[in-house]
């Protein structure tokens, strides 16, 4: 997807530590996707096949018991279950506003992380940082 | 005169070569255009951003345009406040009926069933405006103080 603004995307927190070669490999997996208000991006319990990074818009992660958190920061991540066993989404995600995300096929992303351990470490570290900064739900 | 001799006499090989070159060039040009089409489409989709960038770059906004843009911004802000006031009024009633803390997806579901316009975006704006605040347990509270101060704004 070479029409994506590579420089702009490289500055996203999750990709900031990547070396040029690593970035080239990750960049080849990115797809830009427009989202409309009310669109359900992820359903709880479904097979997790895609990992998303927010570029624009406000998203709600919600669970069957009524709990929810919202995300609206550029670079926030959604759908990390697509690279963690048992590859099943653990929550629903709905767009509260129209927006735009980067989608990454989970299987190809996982393949890349497994192939390149150093790259995997960098990304997992960044993901942990991003997830830990979210609103806590006790 | 027939055969190769006739072809040579009438520049047949030259004409064939020119023909092949024309067709080949046209095909290469066409494939280049098609391969770059996504960039053109992206520019078209993001045309507002590019136009604004170009305007800023060449400082095309004269004093009149600047004034008009400022007025536009003011009007948009007033419209936004009016819209958030209206949706906060509707959601205030809804949340009082639901009780607090409340579930955000449940609030949206009820708002949708009551026919409130754009309930998803309205909730997002109320969160951004700190009228709906998280209780850190996955549920949400209505910010009465912020609502009262918004209601007093003209």
C-alpha cells in the first residue's frame, strides 16, 4: 500500500523504534481503511484475523456485561488478539464517529514477528505501553 | 515488383517499426497511468487538505478571506455548541432515567431505539466535552457540573 504517507505512519508510537529495513517489511502489510459511524469493527468471540491502528475517529471497546472504554488517540491499537493465542477477539469494537484505521492481517503480522525476533520485541514492548495507558477497568 | 523488394521499396519495415513503437509506447503510458491511479484518487479524496495546504503555502488568503474564514469558524463553533447542548439535554434526561453509573453501549442502544439522531457521534462528542466521564470500572457517569455550566452558556 504505497499510497500511504510512509513518514507520517513511521511516526506512530508503535513503529517509532523500527529500523528502516524493519519498517519496510511492516509497511508492506498496512492497509488504510475508512470507517463509518456505528460500524462494528470487531465482534467478541469471533476469530481474530485483523489488527487495527487508529488514525482518526473515536472508538468504543465494549464487553457483553456492559462495560466499555473509548479510544480516540492517533496510534491507539485495537484487536491485539489477532496475534495472541487463541486468536479470538475478547471484546466488541464499534466506531462512535467516522474515522480511519490502519488494518494489518493478523496471520501475516504474526509471521513477521516470529521471523524477526528483534522486530517482534520492539513492537510487543510498544503495544504493552499503549495498552497499559488505556483507561483501567477493574 | 513483389515480396521483400516491394516492402523495401515502400519503407514497409520502417513503417512496421514505427507502428510497433507507437503501440508499445501507448501501452507503457497507459500502464504507468493505471499504476499511479491510486495516488490521484488519494489526492481527490483528500482534496480539501491539499487545497488548504496550497493556500497556506502561497498565502492566497487575503484579509477578506481571513475574515470570512474566521467568521466561518465562529459559526461552526456556535453550531457545534448548539448541537452539543441539544444532545446533552436529550442524554441528560435519558441518563437520569437509566441511573448512574450507566453502561455506554446500553445508553447508545436506548438512544438509538428512541430515534435520537446520530447517537454514536453524539456520545463521542459528550465524552470529548467531558459531559460523560468514565468511572474507571468500565461504566460511566454524567458530569452534572459540566452540564449545568453548558446549559448556562448562550
